[in-house]
């Protein structure tokens, strides 16, 4: 279990992801100083409010691995991101790297 500070930083970064962009669990983990803890980023996202942009986080190959694939796909498509199956199309083009942006 990661400390509350880790979760707080994870949530702060996710709130910075611009509409129409996505990032990965691993990129967030690196940005908060725990490069090998992408699974902990996913665990931090088990509980969030309805308007929180968790749909903008996927795995490092652009796949939506969250249990709410349908809802996430709908939200991403509203932001102009195409999803095919559970894969974000043009993943590299819509990828937002928090280390470059913060």
C-alpha cells in the first residue's frame, strides 16, 4: 500500500491531463518518483468521483485496462479520441507525458 501522499500526487497529475490527451499508469508513476509502481497508480484509481478524468489513463501500449471500458470509451470519444476495441487509436499522437509538462 502506497502512502496517501503518493495517491494525492497521482490524482493531482491526472487532473492536469488536458482534454483530448491520455497518459499511462507508468508515466504517472515516473512523474511522482516511483518509476516501477504503475500498478500502484492503477490501485489509487479504484475510488474517484464521477467527474474525475480517470478515463485519460491507460496502459503503456494504449489499452484501456480499467473495468469500465464502455464508460471510458464513451468519455474519450466525446473528447475526440478514437478507441477501437479497448485500444486507443493514434496513441502516440494523443499521449501526454507528465514529465515533459510539469
